[in-house]
C-alpha cells in the first residue's frame, strides 16, 4: 500500500498528473502486483525497527517491512542503496543500475 501511496503522491506533486490520470496509473501499476499488502500494526512496528537498524527513512522502512512480511527476496527501488541486504534475505535492487 505504501508504494501505491508514494506513487500517487509523486504523480500528483512531481509529474502534475490529474486525479483521473493518477487513478488510471495506479490501476495500471496494480495489474503488475500479485497482492497489495496493507500497512497494519505489524508492518508499522517492523518498519520502524528496520528504519532505525538500517538508517532508512520511515516510509522506506514501511516498504521494506511489507516486502519482508510478504517473504519477497528482492525489492526494486531507485531510492534505496543498491545491493543492500536486509535481515540477511531481502536484497535491494535499483532497476536502473546496469550490471
């Protein structure tokens, strides 16, 4: 959910999308997502702990927490450190880094 929230925020603030364009874009993004996970208490608590432990901003901590709780092994983000490994099992990958 946090990723969709941040995407919508960037689309409005940075890209100046209309509300209709935001809705259409979020709908498109959701077609590529197997499951949208809510930011619940467990996500919040783990996110705060991970943000502190790995020096992430709080919103990135929530995204990392949701990814960990979904048992993913890769998180694609251009904002976080490429190659960082969280909790020995989740690797951050910048999709724009050429390897």
